[in-house]
């Protein structure tokens, strides 16, 4: 699909009666929801690195602050550039028509400068922690903007898996800021998020299937239908089942909670095979995936608070 210039395009925001301010546009531009979730998992990686290296939070709080801000800037920069590149299809998809790259409330040259500047600032901040953290940040940025946005999103149904690489990197950034040599726990967190993202985004792709079809983005449900998509989601959820057992050193409480989350998601996934309302089921899968990630990583943090703090 050819890119089209939209620097002079102004459209009304459909079905959106909220007051339009620079701040709301700016938050939409940098994708604050994505930043929040990724910074949370980066913090989890940082926190567990303290736990496994028997380090005290009081000795690393400055590094933690720089790491989280740097991670946030890298993610924001990649998100802004993603919006800049995708502005042609965003004019068609209903859920993206209110982005400032479409409405023109923020000029495109400014948006490009913001994206590049945020990315550079993020890399510099991460380099103030460890080179390894900055490298992982660069890998995440490259995989999201170059491999996903520019290369695979409009060409292959594997775009979801390719894009999952960027979302799985933040725990590695957080961990590397404390322990550049990494650890099996960091790898497991990476795998958890990498595998989690495919059923999460496929649920969203099912919900927005017709919108993706209208702009020619070859998401799995667009190309192969809902039945194939649901079977793929089940396979990915099954792959999550053994991962918590590699983190058995976190204790029985974590093992129990993680296993309940995995089994619950598997049962919900299997229910999709017989459910007649595919869109309703996809919505439940999407909501469950958000709760799954939040509870899983918050549990990792909470159960390790005493050793890290004291």
C-alpha cells in the first residue's frame, strides 16, 4: 500500500465528543497505554534482577528511575514514528481516525521530530545505565518500527509474531540495567510476554477484522478466518503453561497464581471452539489477556518486596 501525504488533512473525530486538547492528542500520539504496560514489565525485570542478585533497592533507585524514563522515551519514540508511518491507513480505520497524524492537529514535520528526538533521548538515558540495556532498547525499537511497522505489518500474517519481539524486550532492558549478564528468569519473562502477545493481539484483530480488511492489512483472521485464528490462539496459550515452573524459586504463591491464570486462559480459549458469538468471545479473550499480564507481573513484584527492600 502506498503512503499518502496527509499533512494538510483535517477530519472530524467520529463519535468522539470529548474536548480536543493538545494533551489528549499528545497522549494518543505517544500511545500512553503501550508505554504504561511496557514500563511495568521493564520494572518487573529490574525488580527481579535485584531479587536474584540479592541487591537492595536503596542502592539502585537512581538507576531504576533512569531506566524507566529511558524505556518510556524509547517506546514513545517508536510509537510516534509508527503513527507517522501508518497515517495513510489510520485515515480509514475507525479506531485510529482521531490520531493527530490524521486530524492534522499536530503538523507532520513536528511529529517526525518528536519521534526521532524521543528515540534518541531514550537511547542516551539507557546508555547511562549499561550498554546492554541500551542495546536491548535498540532491538525493541528496531523490531517495532522497522521489522513490524515498515516491513511485515502490510505483507505477512506473521506480523503479529514479529511485532511481539518488541513488546517482549522491556523486561530484558530492566534486568540488564542491574545485571548485564542476564539470567534464566529474564529469559522466561521475555518468553512469557512474547508468547502472550499473539493471542492478545489476535483477539484485537478479530474484533477489528473488517477494519483491517478495509485497509489491506493481512492479519490472521482477515486472511484465514476466525476458526484458524482461534486454533492458533489456543496453541500459544498452551505454550505458556510450563513457563512459570522455571520460576519456581519465586515460591509456591507465585506458582499457584500463575498456574490459575494459565489454566483459566486455556479454558477460555477452548470455549472459543464452540462459542457462536466470535466477537464477544474475542472481547473476553482481550480483556482476560490484559488482566493476565497485569496480575502475573504484579505478583512477581509483590512477593519479592521483602527481600529487595530489606
